[in-house]
């Protein structure tokens, strides 16, 4: 039996798909390159914005054709979309050829669910699941060099635009001993980079019985032999403490990069978003980070067209982008999400205005990214070499400690190692270079 997984959305979903693959392979399934050869297809979905959902519905429609040709072809859907009651109702009524809806918390039951759906002729749902993702599940890592390790699940922040707390549940921290054991095992298996995952890693430990916070977790992981680099996403500005800045500065394995979503440069909009920080507080945080770690790269997420955003608010965002000079930014058009407070707000912004603001923001950020990348031409950067470049098999590819993608000329033996690379050219999305020793 063969499986194929389609993953949508954030890094947490990408990691969840590694767990789905691990569970299926433990049960004897093999991966399939093509849809045509697959017996089971799993869609691991995202609902953060409307277009994420649209892509999933497009894929489900395509799968109908495979189901018609082979009634044993099994379609299973997991991820954030199926945690929304209106989506479950829609799929059950309108897309009855879907076989299984399952919560990622029930991923260990997936092989049984597949067996069961072959016996009964209706959608099998395993959506409830009060416990967290089980510990000690097999993970089929997509890289043998860098690994993703969740440290918290869910989110307690209820930003008014965001659906995550409703679909991922309340924030739960994994036990430090479980995380440290997992990282130690990964180090023993040869992984060099650890990426700690959570919707708000800075609040790690809040629900634990014994005091253990994120800076302490970083310090403990920093001691694990074999690990060369530590990264983490995502940091919420409201919980970024002085202790964390100090831990980042003092732990030599923690990379000089932070993804710190600002969302808006207007304090008025930040308040409406329920973000619990102001524009001034954010600038202060960035200054602290830059003082402690002078070459730190700072990346962010920004939403344009949040309800009530005036041209003045938007100009505040452009001004903040110029002030901070982010290394790069993910920029989004606000998308109305059912069940969130912002969806009920009256002053929704016209689509044309949203698109025009996004264009202006992207143009500004691209020019800053380009300029910052250009400053690196002529320098030598430490790159963790991950493999051949996707666009040019003659080149290798990897990332600097500041998380910039570098495609460079060098011997294949460098794959899986740290290499010194001289930067010779810069583009908006990557740097070009050559190995120097
Ligand atoms: N937990 C992280 C945080 O607080 O920054 C990231 C969560 S989310 C997966 C990634 C990004 O999607 C957010 O930072 C936000 O910019 C964006 N986002 C979330 N909801 C959105 C919405 N309704 N419309 C547009 N963008 C949204
Ligand atoms: Fe969504 Fe806010 Fe939680 Fe991030 S912190 S997942 S944006 S609610």
C-alpha cells in the first residue's frame, strides 16, 4: 500500500506531515511519488487565510477523479481546516467521496481509520482529541541535516484576526525532559540544526508544573553535543523577555536571527488586533536585540487591510518598515476568518485598497531586502550545506546563521557540513557565492 501527503500552511503543518508519514510507514505503507500510484492520500490542511482553503478544495475536487477510477482509493483530510465545524459539515454534505477526517491529535489511529473506512460506506471522523499529540511517535524527517521539534501546541493569544486558537486549541507546553531527550536523539542521529516550533515559543513553560521557561530551554539545548545550530519560530513580541535576549547572546549555537511578527506599524491597529504591544515597544525590543547581537537579522509578518486600517495607519506601517529595516517580511492581505472577532468588525477594507497597499509594502520591503543582501557581497558567511540547489544542480544550497539562502559553487562532499562561502552576488531571494576552503 502506498501513500501520498499534500501539506499546506506553516512549519508546524510541515512537521505534522513528517509525523503522519512516520505513522503510515510504521504501519507498512510506502511513499508514492505520484497520485496515480497512491492508495491513500492525506491532505494536511491550513485555514489561516481564505486562499489556503481554496487550494485545498481545488485538490479535493481533483481527487474525485481518482476515487471514481478506484473505489479503494482513500482520501483522508487532517490539519486546521477540519477543526472548523462549518468545514466538516460542508465536506460531509457536499464532498461525500472524502473518506476520513481526522484530528492530528489522533494521527496514531490513522492506519485503523483507513481499515475502518474500507468496511463502512460513510465518512469516518476522528476529530475529537483532548490530549496533545502523543509523545514518541515515529517521525519521517524530510531532511537529515535539520529537524523540527515542537515545544508548544496551540495558542492562547486570540489575536482578533486569527483562527489558530480555535483550530489548534489552548497552548500546551511539552515537558522539557521530552524535548531534551528528543533533541539528544536527533544529535546522536547526526542532525546539526534544531528548529524549535510553537505559535509563541516565548511563552514556553507557562503551563508546566515546575518552573522552566524558554531561555532556560535554549541554554539546555545549547549544551547538547553534536547540535551546531538552534533556531526557533515564532516569537511573540509581547513575551520577548530580557532573559531571552541574553540567552540568545550567550548561547553560541543560537543563530543570529529572529522572526518577530509585528503585524502592523500602527499602535491603534495593534490594539484592535489584540497584540498587547505598541509600535514604540516593538522598536524598543528590536533595539535591545540589535544592541545585544549586532549582526542579528530580523524578519517579520505584516498584515495589510485589517478592518479600520486608514491610509495613515498604513503609512505608519511603511514608516516602521523603513525604521526597522527588516531583512525580509511575509506580507499578507487581511482575510476574514469565520468565528474571529475581526470578521465581525464593521469597517472592513475594500479589496482594491488592500491589494494596492500590499503592492506598496512589498515594493518597499523588496528594496530593503535587496540592499541588505547586497551589503553581504564580498563577505565570507558560514553556511550549513543542505543539498544541491533546487534550480541549478551544479550548485549547492544552504543557509547562513542569519537564515539567508545561499546557492554556491563547491564540492558535493560539503553537503551536511558547515562551509565558509564567499558571497559574490546578491538577489532579493538568495545570495550567490563560492566555497572558500
Ligand atoms: N503565531 C505566529 C504569530 O503570532 O506571529 C504566527 C501565526 S500565523 C500561522 C502566521 C501569520 O499569518 C501571522 O503572523 C499573520 O501575519 C498571518 N495571519 C494570521 N491570520 C491572518 C488573517 N486572518 N489574514 C491575513 N493574515 C493572517
Ligand atoms: Fe494567531 Fe496571534 Fe496565536 Fe499567532 S499569536 S497563532 S497570530 S492568535
